[in-house]
C-alpha cells in the first residue's frame, strides 16, 4: 500500500482544483458537445441499404432501445454530463452576487476584466474573491469525488 505524504495530498488537491477550473472554462463548450453527442446518438447516420433481397440484419430491431443503450453506455457523454451536472448543482445554490463572480471569471468571452476589475465591479475585496472562487471549485471537487 502506498503511503501519501502531506505534500502528495496537497499536490493532488491542487491538481483537482486546476482540473475543475479547466472544466469551468470549458463549461459552455461542454454543454454544446453534450447536445451534439446526444443528437448524434439519437439520430445516427444510416448507410444506404445494400442488402436488397438478402437476409435480415443481425442488429436489434428496436431503434429506441438501441438509442437508449447507446446513451446510457457512452462513457464520454456520461463523464461530461456528470461534470456539467456538478457545476450546475453548485452554481445554482449560490447567491446572485457569487453567480456574477463565476460568470465574470469563467464564462465571459472575451474576458476584459482582471481579478481586480471583477472585484471592483462586484464591490468585493480580492480576499473575498479568492475565498468565494476557492469554495465554489472545492464544492465541485467534493461532488465529483476528485
């Protein structure tokens, strides 16, 4: 069994924090990608029938069940939905001013404000900014179990 030192644990926590932040920056794109994948699974491209006059296909005859199985077993889709759900769960519990911070920090494109600019716009100190941001990210880490 591997014994982790305090510095190992701290590094893992920093890595998880950075990973969640990268997911936060990618959140709007992830939502679009989830919709694209769902659409692709539910409405797959169908090859033209080349088996005219031949025997029946060996694929299940229930396209709804086939689509449901594909949606439920698509690992990339499952992962992205899990991350997006965690972000939305934590975000939706926040008071409005904290939601504004998250929108300004992660989802405003192009980003024109620095940390100081966001703090001035929200009338908060930089330490409050760091505390709110850190708590938001840590709550997502906790939900995801990272």
